[in-house]
C-alpha cells in the first residue's frame, strides 16, 4: 500500500482511468502473445518489449527509492548466508526458516539441472513442464500475464515512498506495514 | 508415474507445505520475505529482474 498522509492506497496506485487503461492494455498484450508461435518474430519482439518496458519502469520508479545501497545489501546477504549455513551464532527461527527456503530452492534448481543433463523423456525439466501449459494458447496467455505481473512487482514493489506523484509509479510499503527508514549504518537510500 | 514426475511432485509438495507453514507461523520468513530481501537494493532487484527476464525468454521464446 502507498501511504499518503493517513490514507492507504494500493501498491502501484495511479488515477483509476490510466490504471484501468494500463491493465486492459496488459491483458490485451498477454492475449495477443498467447496466440503467437513460440518461434515467431512477433512473439520474440513482444517478449523483448515487455522486458524493456519493465526495466524502464524499474529505472523510472527507482531513483532514490531503494531501501539500501548495494554494498550494504551484499554485506547483509553475506551475513544472512553465513547464518543459514550455521557459520553464524544466530539459531533463530528466521535462520532455520531461511535454511528451509535455501534447501527448497536448491532442490528445485538441482533436480532441474539433473533432468536437463540426463535428457530423458521420463525426467522432464521445469521448462518442459511449463511447455506443456504454453503449448495451448490460453495457457501461454495466462502464464504470460502472470509473468508480466511478476515482472512489474519486481520492478515497482518495495520502494520507499516517493515525493509527490512519483510515488504512484512505485508501490512503497506492503499492506499494513509502514516503511522503515534506513539509518546511515544501513547504507541509506540508493 | 515416472521418476521425474515423482520427484517434481515431492518438490512441489515441499514448496506448498512450507508456504502453508510459514503462513501459519509468523516468526518464520515467508516467500514475501525472500522476495523482499532481493528487492532491498538495486543489485538485488537487478538480479531478480534478470532472472525474470531470462525465465520469460526461455519459457515463451524458446522450445522448453
């Protein structure tokens, strides 16, 4: 939710009409992509356009609105990994939870790589499983729409509230949470 | 059921179970925390967007 004064507005909130038009355009884009062949030039152009637009939005929405500088983020990440691997002294629930997430992600990537290397019919890769869905027009359109939503969330989500109308581009704090103001020790805004 | 199907089912069940557990036990980090950890800085966000872009290109533009 965006926090403007005491009112809470949804993530990525903009004036209703432009938002509605943007949503309809995105839906039409996904429906159009759904009927394109995987190898067609139009399909490739559409995917590249989507990537370009999302990256552009990330850049436009993000100036001065990251919670940490990259160097501070790397330091925090290194400490978190050390904790998860048991090298740190923190045996908290958060560390144990992080370990389970790491194991799940490693299992997924590891088995996908194993299946890819083996190249056997009874060992499908993750992308082959997705391919079973994207072989259908509706499946390709739905999955493309979900992919677009994910990309926009990654590009615009979890920004510090901006000043003025710029806030409408970038989300801000999630529902029910106030954004924490990073101190100088956390690296400040980036 | 093939070996691949069994393993993918187990992995998917693990993801689902852990999503439910983290939803129920608030002290454990949820999927939102994992994603948010990446979105905390430009570097993490760029890494996440790069993975997103590559996955999209692979799934929609190449033969999976």
